[in-house]
């Protein structure tokens, strides 16, 4: 498996269902030496919601990012830039 990027932006738009969603994933260090996987999601044009998942090291956080990204793509999200 190749190393995933540390910042991903995905979108899912379906005009027939009035759906316009975003999902953002990023890996960032915390002040306490852990690594956080930052997950942000919501309707495009809003601030949305945010969740932090803490991991012991960057490798674990990046693996979780890759798994979540793959699951979102299977649900119809597309990678942007």
C-alpha cells in the first residue's frame, strides 16, 4: 500500500437527491505528542462538524486515513485536487 496524503478533500454531489456533501481528512500532531486524524464533514457551504481521533504514531493515523478514504470513495465521494 502506498503512503496516503496527509490532507484529503472529498465531495459527493447528486442534484437529483439535493445532495452536496464534503468530507475532509487530515493528519496533524497534538500538543501532547500524539497524532490526530481530523475528520470534518457536512453540507457544502457550511462549517460542518469536526471529530478528532487520536493515534499513538503518524503511521497508525495515516492507515486510518486510507481506510476512511477508501470507504468514502465506495459510497460515491470523489477526491478533489
